[in-house]
């Protein structure tokens, strides 16, 4: 696992974080990040996993929104995801960026879910696929059942 470093290949034409061909996940702690990375390495993701500390997420990824806090309501889906990633980082969650050699995002998602990922997104050419159910959505669905 290598440290995360943002480069221009990880942003959209508009400059927002959008690492095409990767899965970006948030996990609850540094220990979980290392354990999940080891499990991914065991599956053959040698050197393809980067670790983003909460500080790296807040200083490198969140600023790619390029808008003031009071303007965030108007951002698109990739902006909403960056906001979610930022909120989790503020709570101490760590990020993992996994480069995909083939379309194996679901294999990666199985590992991430097994290690308690709080969010995970597969960034494809024109689509962002959510790989971990949003816990807030689950809570709202449970509330509606009453």
C-alpha cells in the first residue's frame, strides 16, 4: 500500500475528483485500511492500493470541488460523492484508492464490505457505481417501514 497522492489523471475535465478505472472506498480506521489493503494484495492488487489518511482526503480531494461551502448544493453527483467522502474523513475515516486491472470492482467490493467499508465507489468512464450501501439510506428505509 502506498500513500495517496492526487494527480490530474484522478480528476474530471472540471477538476473534480473522478479517478476513472478505480474504486475509492472509505473505511473506519487506519488499522482497517491496512487490513483491507493486505486482503486486496492477497488477491493480486500488488502496488495498486493507495492509502489516503483523513488529512489527505480533506487537503487533496475535497478542494477539487472548487466551490465555496455555501455553494455545494449545486454540485453534480461526483461533487456529492466528494462531499460524502469529506464528511467521513472529518469523522476520522481513511480512504483506499484501488486501481482496477480489469472490470473486477465487485471482487474489490466484497473485500471492502468484509472489512466494514463505510462507502465505496467504482469510477467508470461515464458512471459512478456505489458498491457499499449508504447506511443513511438504510436508516431511512427502516424508518419508513414503521
